[in-house]
C-alpha cells in the first residue's frame, strides 16, 4: 500500500466514523464534561462498530488492522468535535504493547475487552521529577519471592478513575550490572497501596488527569508484561503509536476548528461580500488547511512504517508527525477563533476552549523541544546537548 493515496477501505472507514461522529458531535462531549461524566455512549457505540479494536489482532476480537486504521478513527471523531482521548491510551498504547509482548494469558485477559470497549487501560510513564527523561524514572520494582513490589509516583495520567488497570512503567535492577532498566507492569485499579488524586486542570475535559502514588504495591509475577530484559524496546513500541495517535487527535481538532471558521466566513457579512471573500481572512485559513494536510501525510507515513514493522523508521516519522500536527492544530485553532472575532470567544460557538486544548498536543506526550532534540540527534547526527 502506498502512503500517499488512501485505499478504498480507508476512505470507507473515514466516512463511516465521520457519520458516527456527526451523531454525537461537540455538544455531546461538552455536556458530558460539564456534568462530570464520561463519553460512555460514544465509547460503547464506537466499540460495537469495531472502531476501538480495529488495530488489535483478530484472534482476540480485534479488527486485525493497524495504527493506520486506528488513527483514522480518532481523527474523524475529532473532526466531528468528539474525539475520545482514551483511544490514545487504551487500544493504541496498552493494546499494542500487550499484543506485541504480552504472555498468552495477558492477551486472553485483556485484548478482547480492550477491543470491545468493555475494559480500558491507562498508561503511567510521566513522573513529577522526570518529565520527558525516561532515564530518570524513579518508580522502582523489586522482586520479593514470586511477587513484584512497586514504589513511586506518576503525574498527568489520564483516565485512571475509569480504567480497569494502569500499565505502569517502572524500573528494575539488573542483577548482572546493577543498573536500572525500564519494565512494564499491569496494575489493577483496586490494588492495595495504589492511590490517585485528581489534578485540578484549567483544561475542561471529560477525561480527568491524576497523580498516582504506588506505596509498596504487591503484584504477582504475571503482572510483568513481556521480557524483563526487553523493557526499552517494549516501551518504544508503545510510544510510537502514542505519538501517531496524538497527531491524529491534533489534526482532527484542527479540522473541526477550521470547518467552523470556513462556515462562518462564507456566511458572515459586514460589507457587501461575505468576510471570506477578503484575502486577509481567506489566506490564513487556506494556509492552515495546507499545514493540516501536510501533517496528515507524515502521520500516514508514520502509521504505515509502524504497521510494516519498521520501528526505527516509524520512530522518526511518528515524532515528526506529532510535531507537525501540533503546530498545524494550534495555528488552525488560533486562526479560527480570530476569524469569528468576538463570537470566537463565546460559549455558543465553542471554539475558545480549543485554545487550551490545542496546546496539549504541543506539550504531551513529549514536548516539541524534545522532538527537535530527537531530530537533531537521530536524523541530522548533531551532537547531544544532554
């Protein structure tokens, strides 16, 4: 499959997901967030239609597709104004890691539920003192007989309150070298010693952000995902889909805002022509559209490389896609709000909230500066500054 032109199947998937998104839309998501609920109805409908599990293996109830398909689902829901943030975490990161590295028992226990939406999983990597530096993770796991004992803290972890378990990145001591290496553990929501507190965010979303404390959390040996020695490989296998899906989230949001602005510019009349006839209004919207299209191309390339098993190539493209999509999203939202003038700041039009939301794609899951570091070192071969 070429990465420049979408297949008929992909176009059909886009159209079908867009139709589902239209049935819910921005008003639905805003109402759920206002009421302190979760988008359970949309999640259930998306699951029933097979959209949540589209990238998971068929033998465990998934669609047998890849991140290419899953990113289409999230982008189209976003373009309709109702993106599901937990898609980035539950099927994309956790589902991918478990299907690639999990034991047979872990796959049986988790994948069918992640695919049909009946179970969700959160992902815990970020720490208060480590930021984007995964080598500074201080959450440690030590063996005690045939159990693991986890201690540490995590911050800005989405949806822990609704997730059945959280995939926690900890570090274990290598018996041979004494150095710490990353490992992934499945921690059930109600595990003793596993506590959470909600972070008061200016961002108003249905999915809440949490700080987690692991205070001597005891887990059976079966909680470790994959091989104790392959931790870093497994971690990056989950982080590439995370970046691709964050790009899809950003592109969808940018498209949603742009569509609102274009619609407004076609109908709003101040002089004798609609304001969209003025180049000062039209050109920035056209430029925003071009940037979103370019970001989608690199996202499709990243998904294609990832699904083809090229982890190194996918790593570079996924980082670039996350960067490009975040920049395109922020610019599209900014220009859209500006196009509506005062109306862009009203609750009725619902665009002002996206100013805050669009920043998320620049900051999470990794800052644009860290991506520029990655491209400087990995792609351009420049010396490291840290």
